[in-house]
C-alpha cells in the first residue's frame, strides 16, 4: 500500500501567491477596462471562466490577447523619437513671432 507524501510549509507567505483571475463585475476597478469591452473580447476569442454566476478573466490571457491584436507594422517601429533639440527649436520660432 502506498502512502501519500505531502510537503508542509513551515512559513506561508500570502504575498508569494499570484491569483491571476479577476471578476468581470470588478474589471473597471481591477484593469480599467469596462465589462462590455471584455464581453466583446470574449466574442473575439478571449476565454471567460464561469463559476456559478461569477465570471472570471485571466490577467495573463487578457494581456496576451491585447498584445496579439496590436498590429505589428514596420512603419510603427520606424517612428523616430522626438528629440529635445526639436522641441527647443519650435519654442524659439514661436518666441520670435
């Protein structure tokens, strides 16, 4: 007969636990996205998890879903950053006028 081996934690840290799911009804406070937007994302393929009447969404899956919807165009990657000298030149031209 086999016995089940279990590990006991001498110190348990709640900060180490990462609960990835949040409720659809609390989405505005949690991730600043309205529930209706998340329902649209669900129709486009974002999975929802239902337990009773509660609907949960994974933060990781939401982030991956949003990243997959961002168009990866070459033009967007080639946009140069605005330099400080350019901003200073614009300020000088307005000062002369």
